C-alpha cells in the first residue's frame, strides 16, 4: 500500500459475510486508520447477522437521513469512498460532494446487455455518473465492457470486487481430504425462478430412477419455498448461516449452480475453495473465473443442465476427487488480501 493513511468509507447495499471478511483484511493493514460501512438492512431471504469489530464500524442506513450522513462523513474525513452502484440517492449525493476531492469508487456487477436502460446510463454518464464517481470496481471480465462504456479505463478500473472469505472453506477442503464423498448433490442459494432451482428439481427427479443412490440437498429459502418439490431424494434444509454450512459441504459430491442469470455468484468461489466439483450455468459471472469445464466440473448452457448432471453422475469414482483438487487451486487465486491490495492501487493518488 501507499504511505497515505487511509480512512475508507463504504456506502454499501446489503451486507454479506464475504465482504466483511475483506473489510476486516483492509482494517488490519497498518496503513488504514479507519473503515466505516454504511449499509442497507439485510435481505429477509438472507438474514445474516453482523456487528462492528475492531477492524470496521457498521452504520445502519436507517439511522441516517441525508443530513446525518453528510455529518458522519464530515466527521470521518474520508480519504476514499466506495459506493454500491448509483441506486441510492443519498449515496449519490455524498459521492458527488467528494468526487472532485478524493477517490470515489463506483462498484457494479451488471453485464453489458445493450438494453435501453444501459444505453441511457452510457449516454448520460458524463452528466451523472462521471460527476459522482472517478473510479470503478467490478467483479470480473463480464462486467468490464459496461464499466468501460461508462467511461472508466486503465488504472481507474479494476476487477475482483467480490471475493469469498476463505477461512471456513479452507477448513472444509482439509476435512474433505479425509472424508469419503457421499452420493449428494448440493445447491445453495435463494429459492427464486431466476436461480434455476425449479428446473434443477425437475431434472433431478427425472434422473432419480436412473441414479437411485443419489440425493439432492438444497440450502436456502425464498419465494418458491412453499412450491418446493417434495421428493424422497430431495432434502430441503432451509436457510443456514455461513458457520452452519460446513457439515453439508464436507461430504458433498458436487455443487450445482443452474442460474438463468447471475451477475457473479460468490458462492461459486466459496465452493471452489472448499474443493467441490462444480456444475455451473454459463450465465453465472463467476464461472469465467472459477470453472474450467472438464477439469473441475462442467459449464453448461441454460438448457444443458440435464446433460451436464448425467455426465457428472456417470463419472468414475476417482474423477470427482481430481476435480475437487483443481477447484481448490482455482479458488485460491482470489483472497481478501488480494482484494485489499487491489483497492489500495485503485484509490492511490
């Protein structure tokens, strides 16, 4: 990091444990004076529980109107501001107030689709976005074209914004080295149509007679919970806090992510670190980083889930173990310390 003693303020949306692990790594660095995180309330379908620590201070957005938020930042005197998108008008006002003074980083995870809404954002970017943000940070390659069209390039554009907290999953990987995998397929995510979970249930049910020893275990909740498929080989566990996941991962044969659209999907990074073979839709952004089809699992098109799942279930017993090892290697590429160094370069004067 540079010699500047940084006071970083995050104007954040819904918190997640993986982001706070990165904030912890940031706060632990000797060149950081303070890390303050203003955040929206947790999503009801992912009711994670968080609190301030010695490394960062949490500020619930509900406690701050615009005037109070302005006073909070004036008290902190930030040397850098990182803002989740441009959908919060109060955050936008703070970004505009500081944009000509310090690095103000826009984060976004949208792929470029060429929609009317995206073109409108591009056309108005000089008048709106570029007057509020002078840098951009995106998860990976799928998001770069949109950020570039908004006017962010070179040293003012970085990837790697989403990063898993490796600690739990590294322990799972160690446990998996001495645990025989069961005939268990694992899904972790919200019960939403766009996540592809209904298709997963249907596909698994069709294959169940052909592969009767296999089970599908689903962790999560959401609007489709009441419509969940009841099947003797499908187990619904409901929502689990991150520290409750390990027992479900240690003996899983693979992780499946059949999303019809997923801007990134940090859970794929987590499962890679844990050493699970991955079956993932090509509409998942993180697949560009953590899947090498045939080496640590299979990537498939939207309508290719059944073929990919049958292919995995038909593998010789030794192949999933090799795939899991390769997943772990790919997952280890990104780490909160790397995230911290990326941010330090992005906010350098």
